[in-house]
């Protein structure tokens, strides 16, 4: 059959194999093709809105290609053009079949998380990046429980941006500070069956890494939590005794066969902790020697979480373990201490001269 003989439904299926940029001019051929474009399920091809021209195209797509499944709105900081926020939100909600949405920058947008997800119930991927005007509670994402696979509501400012925000020291410590008004507890998403990646850096989200049980986040592959979560990136522990169980919880995650990435860094004991004192070894490090994992307070002994490698079963792994152990031993100042010494012990070690190299 010729193209003229095909009805709009068949042509719509054919359009479903084309990118939106290809479909838009084709819809002008005739009325039948225009109707077909309206019916076409546009494939998961990223359409990026990053200037005035593409924004106007997106507006026309709400009627010409309403079945878009993937859109990125990218207006990084200090962009020369920002479309009116109310128009972006009004037209975005017209794409009811949207499965992947990325919004980068565009602090003028003023997104409300509850409003956003209530209008886009089929989202599989939601990324709101470097946007300081987003607000809401992550519990509102529960309407996406059966579909959500990737969720990133995060902020990673560049060094010049952080300088202007007045917290350069925090950035240098790898502790992204809360920059938007997203709140809630990350465990509200623990029973999402499809969730593979969760990044909430830069939010006010709270929680406790120790609350993750065996049946929580079953398909999770990557996790990055903010500092207000106990065990999140840059978290300030309030007591030394809170740390071992948090490290065990992280280790349980890392042992899962499908889990690939956890981004811990910048852990330390809060200066306001009753356990703290000046110049103490209060930073916390994960340690890996061969396949053996553990953790330690900086310059203290390693608290191992895995058994010693068997030299008879894997000589290469055992050799890697021994080489790493030698490096660790050279940097261990507090011999025999598996947690920081008390203030009294620290003073005694200082008077004995044991910490001369460390203090200098």
C-alpha cells in the first residue's frame, strides 16, 4: 500500500520510530499526517529545551506531539534567557505520557514537588538538578511508587557558585549543604520496587542509614544521601558510639549483589559532640584491602567488617590485601585504638611524645 492509502493510526505507528525533531516537519505534509502525529507515541529520545526557540517548539508540541515521553529543560545558572515559569509549568503538565523528565538549573521555576508528580503519574526518571527553588516533601513521590526507577533531586554547585553562596569550606569538605526546600525522610521511598538510583544531595531530607532493612530498596544500585541523614555524605556524628552501627549498615548495602555505588565522604565527629576535643582524630574513612572492607577513625586501627582473605584460595587477593595493610600501618598513629582516644588518653599520649609526628 502507498502512504496515501494508509490511515492515520498506521502512520502514527511509523512516526513512533522517529525522533520528535523529525516528526514535527512531517506533520505539515497533510491533515492525515498531522492527526497521526497527535496519536504517535514519541519514542524515548531526549528533547532538550535550552533556548527560546526550543521552548516555543515545546509549546507547539503540547498539541502537535502530546505523547512525548522524554523532555529535558536545561537552563544552567547565569543563562541569558529564561522562559516564563508559569508557561513552562502549564505546558509541561500537558505531556501526560512523560516517562523521563530532567530539569537543570532554572532557579526561577519555583517547582512544587507534589504538584509536579501529581500531573505526571507515569514518570520513571525524575531529575531536578542544581535547582534551588524546588520545594516539597519526598513523600509526595509515593504516587510514582510503581514506576519510579531513577530519582535525583540534587545540587552540586561549581566552586564559583559556592563562593558566592558563602560556604566554600563546606564544599572543600565534600559536604554539599542544603540548597533547596525538599524535606522528608528518605525511607519514605524504601518500598519502591523499581527504584535503582536515588540521589538527594543538597536537600533537607533526613533519616538514618541504619533503618535500611533487608527488604528495603530491593533493586537499588546507587545511593547518595545528604548530610542531614545519619550516614549521609558529610554527616556530623554526634556521638562516637553511633558510628559502628552506621558503618555496618553501609557494609550490608555494599554486600548486595546489585548494589554498585554509595558515595560516602566527609564524615566526622561534630565539634559540638561531648566526645570531641581539639586536634582529635575525628574523621572517618572507609577502608578496602583486596576484597576485605572495613572502616576507621583517621590514624586509628581498622575496624574490619569482612573476614581475613584466605591466602590458599586467592593468592592475588591476599597479596593486594597485604600491600594495602602495609600502607595502613604506616599511617596508624594510635596503635591499639579502634576508636579515638578519650581526652585524657590523648593528653597522656601527647605528653609521652607518641603524637609528635601527628601534631606536626
